[in-house]
């Protein structure tokens, strides 16, 4: 686990603090909002260029794993997230929408890190990454219309404009850039020279966006510090229930330990950067939605680190049991 990912939670907290501090200066408070969307677009471009969309066919090599993961991520999880939001957040509709957007977008990067820590099947987890990515882009607007429209008013044009700005444009640019690099320099150059630098760029611009966001909305966000407490219980319930459920499902379907770890992490880790970018572009007048998406990883990353250790203990217990 590299240094950036290891300390991602602390880095996000530091970005929040820096944003709040510089937001006390009127120049930054008035102008920082203009940098949020560009920073997020650059961040997403650096994410998208790392995703080999042509490898979607690889997930079809293990249909049992792929079908199970997709069913959990895109059928069960949206329903469960909406129910948790209804139970805990229905009196705060913007926080509910932010929570919903976070939970319906499966992770496309750091879940592989935790899969490796827990000695899981990283290659199998990687195989479903492009499929998860494409499905969340296609289905997120549908989830917002079907599940979110009952919570807040959704401007269709703003949502579509946001999807084009922060998803379609960087995705198209990343696709052509990736193909150009592959044809001109080859896959080895892409994997060894380009992607490591882009991974760092991804983290830098995500945190710059968080700084800009808190600088522009610092006063409002400070007044709503209780959002962290509001989200804590539903987020923890989400991870706990899904972890236990996937353990039962995986054992019922006779997954080995390594494949079950991959299933656990790809159905637990969430993709806050993509959801955050869409929220900023589609709901500019509702900053609490974005706030929920910033706070989410502050809870998620320690939980994923804990779960990876729990999985290792389960592996040790299973080995001990087999020797009895």
C-alpha cells in the first residue's frame, strides 16, 4: 500500500482544514468555487485513462463472480442504501442524496489495494473494474431519477450537463489518450511510466478540489459539522451488513478465500470521486450533497482497513480449523 493511499484519510482531513483556513480570506472564499469543477475533471481524466475498458471481456471468464458482484452492487446495494437513507436521513434530504450517490457507485481504484492487503485475488478483482465503471456511469442517472427524485427536486438538464462535463468529456479524452499512448509507446510504457504518475495526479487534484470546496463553502460546512455524526451510523451499518451478507453468499456459492476477498472488497468500497464530481456539477446550489460525499471516505477508509484485517483473521481461523 503506497504512502498516499495509506494516509488518504489524513490527507483528506488536512485538505478540509486547509480549505477552511484559506476560506477565511475573502479573495479565496469568493473565487475558489471556480476551481472545483476543473480540478475534478482533471482528477477524473487521470482516473479514466488508467481503466482498460477493452478488458471488460475478462470479467466474463468468471461468470459466477461477475454475476454475483453485479447483482450485489447494482440491484441490492441501491435498494439497501435508499432504505438506510430513509431510516436515518429522511429529515435531511441533501445528505440523503449524497449518501445515496456514494453508495451506488462501486470503487474503481483503492479496493484493489485492500484486496491485496487481505491476500485476495487481485487479478479477479481487477477483471470486474471496467464493468463496474461502465455500469455506474450508465445507472447513476437512473438511480437519481428513480430513487432520488422522491427526496429532492432534480433538474434534468443540470444533471445531464453535469454528466457530460465530468464523465463523458474526460472519459472520451482518456480513451483516445490511452489508445494513442498504447499505439505510439506500447503497454509497458503506459503501465510503468504513465499510470504511476497519473495515480499521483489523481490524488493531488482530488484534494485540491476538496480544498477549493471547503474554501468556497467553509462557513456553511462548519455550521453543518454534525453531518459526520449523521452519516456515521448508516455508513457503518451499510458496511457491516454487506460484509456479513457477502461472506454468507460467497461461502454458499463455494468461493475460495482469495475469490471471496475480491468479492467482499469490490462490493464494499465506494467511488466517492466520481460521485463527488457529478454532485458538484449537477447540484451546484446544494453543497451539503457534496459534503456528504467528502465525509464518506473519512469513514470508509478506516473501515476498509479494518475489514482487510478481519478477513486475514478469518483466513487464519479457517486454516486452524482445517488442521483440527
